[in-house]
C-alpha cells in the first residue's frame, strides 16, 4: 500500500500533483472580479456580447464573404470581368445591395472588435492603447459610413 | 520528447496565432477595398483604372494569398464556434483543426485556376 498524499479533485494533466492537504495550491484571484468598489460603468456584459457577436457575425460572414469571393473571383471569368459596368449591373438589384451592405457592416464591426482585442493584448501603455483604439474607431466609423453612402447613392448614369 | 504543455507550442496555440494574423491582414485589406470601391462615386474611369491593378499578375498572387487567409479564418472560425458551443468541441479540437486544414487545401487547389489562371496566361502567353 502506498502512502501518497491524496491527489486534488482536479485531474492531473501529466504526472502526480505536487499539491495536497499539507501543501495546498496557491489561490489565484479572478483577474476581473467585481466588488463593491467596481465602478458602475464597468458593470455591463459588454465583453460577453462582443464575444457572442464575433461568433454569430462570423457564421453569417462565412456565407456572405465566400459568396462574394465566388462571384468576384471565380464565376464568369473571375477578376477579369470586374469594372464599373459589372458593379452597376449588380447594384441594380436590391438583393445584392442588401448583401453588400450586410457584409460591409458585419465585416467592419467583426474586424474592428478583433483589432480591439489585439490592441488590448499587445499595447501595454495606457496612452498607446487609448490612442490606437481611437484611431481604430475613427477609421471604422469613416469606412462604414463611406461604404454605406456609396451603396445607397450609387448612380449608374454618373456620366 | 515530451509534448510540453497541452496548449503551448501545440495545435491550439498555432491555430490561435494563425487566426490573429489572418484576421488583421483581412481587416487591413477590407479598409483598402472599401476605399477603392468608393471610386464608383467619383467616375467610371477612376474605378476601372484602380480595378485594372487588381487584374495584374502580381496582384493576382496577392489575391490568392487573400483567399488563403479568408478561407483559413472562415474555416477555423467555424471550428472555434464548435469548440465554444458544441459539448464535445473541446475534446475534438485537434481533429477539427486537421479537418479545417484538409478542406482548406482542397479549396486552395480549387482556387488555383480561377484566381491565378489569367495571370499565368498573361506572364507566359496564351
């Protein structure tokens, strides 16, 4: 019979746990635990909704973007046929206007949230992080509004 | 040789790295792509001039790279959704990554001719 210390309730990944009754594992504080001192402003579920949005928009974008790639780069002569006339032909249909509008908004918000995560991960100084995110949000709002304006005000008889 | 840890240096970490890198690249392209498409509001000539650069052999190669990045990000994204929402997702994450890479290779072979065919004809004559 062995007299080993009882292993922890959490299964060991590899080998024998170094922790036991006489040598308990150190307690790790949850990094963002909410307490009475937590400011009211940060008591939202924003990060959870951002996480959910990435998955839901991602699934929709798989369909929208792969369809877009097929139309633009594969079918009917590939990239060679693209030109003003081709764009005019597609945006004559509300279906493709809505398709492109949905793709623009979802892809920009999905990408902006992805880059927000990347900035939060790698920019360590508070100031750097703040200004990088301001630059990101400015570019995102500008691009989304410009793209929306272009889809809604497109004029096939511009000349 | 021991495998190190469950995550570090293994499939989980490298797919995460590739997902980040492809995501950032796609976002930068998207920004440029909205700007070039906005030229349809300037004039048909301005738009057609810029789109002409998309048809050059060198940019065709970049387009193939863009397709590679988008397809990996899309397929691996579906794998992430499965890991998060499917009860057995975490257990099969490794098998799902190999499935993702298998489908990715098939699609990339399929995209060779449509995306690069015109560039090959232009460089080597038709």
